[in-house]
C-alpha cells in the first residue's frame, strides 16, 4: 500500500530522517514509536506530501508522492501534529470547507460530511464553535477531516497528545474502529499506546528505523536473557549450593527473607527459560527443599525500546537533550 525507500531529510547539516525504508500493507494499524525528536513528524509530513525529501521515494498505492502528488494524496487522510482548525467555525462548516478542498461537491459532499460526523461521534457538537470544544472533540474533528474523501490510508500524528485519560481511551477506541476499514498509521512516544492499538510497530530513533515487528515479536526478541525469581524453603547457603551446580545460569542473587524463606533471582545465559525452570525444580526437590514460588520474568516492550534506542546512541554524542526524561514523564501522564 505504501512503500518508503531510502527516505532522507536534512535540515542544513542535521539529518532528521536517515535512510528510512519500509513497506506498509493494506488493512493494518501501524505505530511509529520513538522519543521526541526521533523524526516521526518529519517522516509523516513527507509521506503525506506536505514536506519535500532530501532523498528517497514514497509511493502510495503505486503513485509517487513527489511526481504524482494529486493521485497519491487522494489516498491519504492526514491529521498533523497541529491540525489547522479554524476556531471561529463550527465543525460542520469546517468539514464542508475541507471536503470542498478535497474536490467534493453537492450531495456527495453532504453525504460524506454526515458520514464522518457519525463515524467520529461529533453530532452533538457539530453546530458549536470549534473554539468552544474540548481538546478531545477538536481531535475528533481533526480525524473527521482526515476521513473526508474516503482515503484508504489514515495517518495520525500523535493523536492522543494533550488529551485527558478518558479522552485518550475514546480516541484510541475510535482509532481501533478505523483500523477495521482503513490502513492506519499513527505516531506516538507512548509505548503502551502503540502496544495496545497497533498490529505492527516501527521504532524510530534519531531518524533511523531500528525495529519493525509485531508487539509480540518485539517482546519475544528480548525473552532471553530472562530471569527467574523464586522463593524457597531453604537457607541462603543451601540455595547457593543448589543453584551453584546448575548449568546455563549467568547470574545469581540470593537474599534471606524475614519470613525465614529465601528469595533468589536467577538470570539465564539465554537458554530456554523452561529448561532452566525445570532444572531448578528438580534440584530443589532433590535436596528435599520446597520451592514455594517461581516467577518467570519476561522483558516487556519498555525494556526492548530502551535497549534498542540505547544501541543507536553514539558514545561521543552529548547527552541527548531531555529526550529520555520527556519519554518517561509522558508515559506516566498517559497511564
Ligand atoms: P518527532 O516527531 O519524532 O518528535 P520531528 O520529525 O518533529 O520528530 O523532528 C525530528 C528532528 O528534526 C528534531 O531534532 C527536530 O528538532 C528537527 N527538525 C524538525 N523540523 C525542523 C526544521 N524545520 N528545521 C530544523 N530542524 C527541524
Ligand atoms: Mg512529532
């Protein structure tokens, strides 16, 4: 549906997008995930024909966005990071205006406006001034305008930024619904958001594509090395003895608990976690020590994201502006 090849964008000497290549298939929901400044908006602006590229190609349904912008743009609905809403208009006036700009007229214009009003559930506010609407409703109006012209692909840049928790849930539900009838690409710097909405995740950091997979596969990538946390009816010394003879352990931490039991964290060297779990079970049983609790700790997407983005850090680079701090704060804010 969309093919991006060697896309590069420089602002002076600064490379905001660095040789991005990927394919977007029809009918799925994709998430561009990356910290602020990663190049998500720049990429989306280029893909939607709003910004030129320094190098590379973007094809929408076979049409080159630079050479056949008319045909290419017809197939995309875009909600930019800062949607150009006209505050003194009503949603209805604004949508008619956008619809006309997209070439819709007469009965077809009215039909489509009514349809997107219904789809985005803005019936009750459609005659109010946009200035008087909550941020959540404004965002719906923004999504409604993207839907006009029946584009196959909907591109949404940080659609939940600045919304309160309830509005975030509503907008996420709306995006999931759109995903049933459209190819959707959204950007976000919030991990849990792309994890819950998207079928495929593209992790972008410093203008580079550093991972492209399903949320599940991204999690599996980090399944090893994993960790087992166990509680046993044994002394720390006995536990160390039992664990000491087992293979495939990279690291052990043993801690006496106030309850008289022992807690141990065991890191595997990357072996199948169940094989190690089984070995632990029999080792404790063989010494007639009871294993009271065994927890297999899988890495989550948060870990993967941190690992992948850290790998792209250049050691000589000045500590990246408040990128990491901002990431964590926004994540909290959204939960
Ligand atoms: P994101 O959307 O992932 O937060 P952007 O695509 O907005 O990232 O920005 C990527 C990088 O490009 C940032 O470092 C940003 O400062 C820089 N940048 C964006 N637009 C411009 C511009 N018009 N001129 C110079 N630098 C820019
Ligand atoms: Mg952005």
